[in-house]
C-alpha cells in the first residue's frame, strides 16, 4: 500500500503536512466550529506563499486558496470537522492533509496551468452540509472538476464509487404529563410513541432493498421516571441509492410515525434535521484518470462499488464533474466511525498512504488544468 509515497513532495512540506494532520486529529472540532483547523491549514498555506480567502461564501469556517489564471478552475475539496464524542473517527484530518498537500504540490506548476487550481475548505460534512452552503453561494459555478479523498476502514484503494443519499428526520411526540403512579390514566405517554416508532421501523426494514438504511437514536425520553413523559423525540437517518427512493422512504417514515402517534394518543411533528445529502454521481472520465494515476504508483484500485455511507460531496457531484479517492488507514478491515478508526486515522500507515494520495490528486489536477481536450471530455460526461 502507498507505493512510491510522496515522490513529488519535499521533505519540509511532508513534515508540515504530517504536523497539520496530527494537530487537527488531536483537536477535534464539530460542524461550523472548525476554527483551529482552518487557522492551521491557512498557516501552512501562508508559509508556502499562498493567500487564503476566509469566510468563503459567507460560511465562517470555509476558505479558498487559488493558483493559475482567473476564471474556471479545478477544485480540491478539504474537510476537517469531527464527530461528537469520538473525534476524528472518519479521518477528516487526512482529508485536510491530502487536499492541502495536493494543492501545494500542484501550485509549483502554476505557470503552465490553462485554468486555475483551487483548494476549497468545506466545513460541516458530518452534520450540516458545508458543501451545500457553498453550492448555494455559487462557489462551484465555474468549477470544471472537483476532486477529493476519503480514508476508509476497508483495505482497498478506490475511485468511481457511489455513496448513498441521506435525509435526517426529527420526530417529536407530544402527550400529556401526569403522575406515573398516582394518576397515570390522566397522562398520554410520548415516550410510548417513540418506542412504537422504533418498533414500526424495525418491521419496515425487512422490506427495504439491500442498499437502503434506516437508523435512529432517542434524543429525549422524558423528565423523570415518576412523570408520564409529556414530550419525547427521536432522530432517524434514511439512506438510499437514489433520490427517488429516498422520497419514498420519507413518505413511509411519516406514515409509521403518525401510526405510532395514533396508537398512543399522542401527536407527532416531523421536521428535517439535516438537508438532503445527494447520492454521489462519480464522473466516469475522472475515475479513469484517478485509476491511471494510482496504477502508475503500483496500486490496483477498485471502482464502481456502492459505499453504504453518505456525504455532501454527493451534492457537488450532482452539479460538476467529480470523484474522490478512497484509501485505507489500516492493514485489516475496521469499522468506520469507531474508536479504532479514530486511532488508525493518525497511524503511520494512514499517513504513508495519504502522501501517495497527495501525489495522485496533484497530478490529476494538473492534467485537467493543462489539457483542454480532457476538460471537454469531463463536461460531456456530466
């Protein structure tokens, strides 16, 4: 794994990028609060001679750096937010490192670029959808291709993969409080509504296709054991391979929730907890390009798989040609979003592979930015 690691990366830059990854990993920050991460990335860029545009698109922890001529550009997308409680268990420290590193390596060829190359910092991937904010503000209006990376708990190198779309729903049940021992008959138990919702979802799962997912948590179950819960709520993620399937799942989820309320004499309100993360739509020509670059480095990437997770990179892929490299952080398969994944994301193996990813992304970005015929192929394949 990671053959010919970092062949185009000066040792001083390697040191800076490894320190950046470890610093972000050691100081996890949640969605839209990634101030330290942005400061550290901007510092590395500044020390290498690049200006950084902060608060990009009106988003406080988004940023952009650019080389090459004005106008259209190839975008390298960095992520750096963490998960609640388990920190960088999705390896976003490595996404920041690889895309910042690829930009710095590619920037050495700025004089020969026909279109620009940008590093775009995209916050809030785990919750909130920073890339959606940037799409809405027009940041990708002149992007000819978007590239990125993502560490994996699997052991394969990948590109051209499809991830699931996801919507997140909050179901709040409202009943009536009463003394749980003295006058329970005067109450209406909102927690029972949440429990019925979970039972209904469990029954629904057996009829879902193999590439769909429903998963949830109880976020409020009541105030005290001796009070009939007046309010209770749960948050569920619904995932599917197409937006059409997702819309059907939303309808079924609403029916189940209303049925749970009817059974328990409660009322339910369903709200969107998070905007739609669209399924990824990898560009076939970009996948070919990334595969070629990886094979030049002695790798044998997989392509065309379905990743049973979701990302707002999918929204970008719906509007511009896009693809990303999936790369392993451990020698054996490990679960994502786990303490094991968190530790692996700061391992020597993860960083060796990240240096290879930097080479691949930088070379691919420069090839796109210097080859008009390749750019035409990308646009035809949208």
